[in-house]
C-alpha cells in the first residue's frame, strides 16, 4: 500500500477547504434529527442551544489560539502532549478517535432516515436499512482512499449544497410567521424550564456542534496552518452557530411535541405539514446530501487521526502508510470496519432511539479532548510556554478557562449510561498503550513534538 507518511506530505487544504471541512462536518445529520432528540426537553432546549453556541465559540477560540501558537504541531495530539505528556495525550485522542467512527455510524443511520422519504421501500424491508447504511459508509471509505484532493472536492460541493435546506427551513419559518402567526403558539411545549433539563438538553445539543476542531486534525496537510486554521475555525464555528440559532426553533414550535419526539425526519415532516409532501421529499434530498458530506469529512478526519497515531507509535506502523495517491488507505479500512460493527450492533427499527443514544455517547467521548485542550492552554501559560501575553493572548486564556468550565458542566449533564460506555471505550485503549510501551522497550523510535 505504499510508503510511510512523512512530514513532507502534500499541503492541499486552504482556508475555504478548511472552512468547508468545519461547516461540512458540523452541519451533518445532527441538526436534522436533533429536533426529535430534544423534543422531550420542551422549551428547555432554547437556553440549552444558546449555552451550547457560546461554549463552542469559546472552544473555537481555544483551538484557534493553539494552532497560532504551535503551527508546526500535528494537531491536538501534539498540543495535549506538550501540556500533559504522552499518556494523557494518548487517552484523550483515543476517546476522540473512537468517537469519530461512532460518528460515522451515527451519520449513516441518520442519512438512511431521510433517504427513506425518497425511497420508501428502504423501511418496508427491515434488512435493507442497515445494508444501505453500510453501503454509504464504505462508499466514502473508497472516496477517501482516492486521495486528499478528491475528498476535499467532494467536501466543497456537498457543503455548498447542504446550505440549501438550511435556507429553505429559514424561509418556511418566516413564511409561517407572517402568513399563519398563530401556528407558533398552537403547539408550544408545556414542559417547564428546569436546570437539570437545560443541562441534559445542552449535552444532547453539543453533538450538533461537534466538528469545530476539524481543521486542526489534518494540520500537516493545511497550507499556512498558523493563519489558515485559526481563521477557518472561527469563521466556520460562527457561521454554523448562526444557522443553528435560526433553524432550531422552527420545528420545536410548529410540530406537536409528541409527534416531533418520534419523527425520523423532522424537517421533512415540517415541510409536509405546511407546504406539501413533495417539498418534504425535495428537502430530504438535500438533507441526504448534507449527511453524505459530513460522512465524507469525518471519514477524512478519522483516517488522518489514525495515521497520526501510527506515526507516534501508538498503532501498528502499517496504519501510517499511504497508497499511491497519498491516502492512508489501511487506516480508512480499519475505521470503516469499526464503524460498520457499531452500526450493526446498535441497529434498531426506531432510528430516533438509536440516534439519540449514539449522539450522547459521541458527546461524552469528545469532551476529554475539549477539556484537555482548554486546560492545556492554562498549563502551558503557567509554565511560560506561551511567550509574551498581549490583549489577544489574555482573551485566549480567559476563553480557555470558560471553555473548560463549560465542558465540565456538559459532562455532568450527559448522563450515567453514555459516561459508562465512554469509560469502557477509554479502557479499550489500554492494549494500544501496552503496544507503545513494548515498542519503546524494543528500541522503536516514537515521534515527538
């Protein structure tokens, strides 16, 4: 399968591609199925969304500052290693690595939910649902094996197309507001505001914003990373947050809470209720494209992360090798298999139930990375590793402290079951830590920052 990856890997990702990677990975299927997952929380979802958006903007400032301060580092692995050492760095990135291929299983499940609107026969045959999802997973493994430029081109096209349904939802919401204003008060959820429910809703909503760190993951293939990654991270996060705020309230108020909580395609149901089923099917088409774009982007990210693990001696060296197109094909195949197993094991006739559980599990597995990067900035500052502090650096430190507090708060709200599973997944990384230890004992050189 080719030669090992080197530091001289082709840098093919510029500002627009990195921004598309963030927007494309963040706006995937989460927002399109999220109304069903948040429906049981009622109006508690509104303050939860606001807190989530603010928290993610703070995290974007953390990631941007790290990329600016350490432009030669190979993404979060090196950042956390600088602050906490290789042991903590491994477990933080291991949890994130696991969450990425679970994300791919989640995305494939969500895509099939909307695809069934276009092709009703998929749900008519129970076995066809998981088979279709598996086919989509492996389609994007193949695309990414064709090289970074092919994957980047797919990401750009799907990101542009996925903004179409966002615009459609906003236009529909405004039309209903002016043409039928009473519709916004007809189905207001009756559940009262309560702090525990806001916290639980925020931990669920976080899944829809996961991906703001994506520009850092393939840092070795980014053009002028010190400038490109911070700009793309902030622009991508703010753009995504603005879109989410605009569209999150519409289905919550226009669809009865009971119907919304069991919907496999909430926004298609919304269009079907107000402008006709044919428009719901058109929306479903663009939502499917959105989900496919996210599946492509996350496949790219998990492949690059697997390659980085191999380069640092945590995974077998073979996983770091690239094919003739410069793609870590073996890494893509491994993570494709892991995502496939997750999808099959978690399969249920109720796609909404599967999606809700998986998103909370993914959020729990992502949080260690977010906490470590936020606290890592403070640790590096304490050690004098950040140099002279100007106004921008002081704002960065403040954002890091607030981001760490936000992450701990969300951690508490995730719930016991997802946290237990996240702990199990973290413990599963022990054999690979042993692999690294044995490799060092045998004199294998492990790349250091």
